[in-house]
C-alpha cells in the first residue's frame, strides 16, 4: 500500500488486539464513505467483500472499535446507531445537523472564530464547574433541512 499501512493498523496494535480480516474490512468500509453508516449498512458493504461475515461479528467489532476510540457511535434519533471514523483522512472535528423530517445528516466543519471561542468557553466553564477533564465533545443540532422546510 503506498505511503505505508492505514493509520488504524498502527493504532490497533497499540491496543493489544489483533487486526483480523473482518476488523480490517470494517475499518476500510468506514474509511471509504462520508456517510454515517448503521451496523446493517456496514454489514451489507462488508458482505460484498467478505461473504462469510455474520451480523453479530459486525456488531461486536463496531462496539470494540468504539471502545478503542477508533470510531464514533452516534444516535441521531432514527432508532439505529450510526458510525464514523474518529481519525484519518477527512475526519476533522465536526458537529452534526440532523433533519428530523428526511433524516439527512450534515457534517458541520466550517467553524468561525466566534463559534470556536464560544465552545472553548463552554468547555472551560463545565470543566471548572464540575471538576471534570473534557477530552472531546459531540454536538448535534436537530431541525429541518432546506429541502424539508
């Protein structure tokens, strides 16, 4: 592979787990999409490459990858957890805008200075108020997209 192994391969070994073929394929599937895939969608994509995989293996692997911090698990209110990589190409920090009508999910990344300053202030205030060290955060906004309004 040009440029060396994928970023997750190096990180995976640091956690003391083996990078099995199903785990590698699941990470590869997630790295090739900008969508927030459900476990069932991951399963269908992986089955095209590795037909022997079971849905239970996909669920267990997604849980493990989330515990390891390699992927993020989201509940956007549609009754299905969604997943995305936490690092690697195209995974800059972002927030989500979720349409409550059609389910569209917009990754919001183009922060202006006032937003960055405001979120930093909230983080510092909460840390101090609750004596809590914040490592990261997730912010989701629910409403109607331009097509559903």
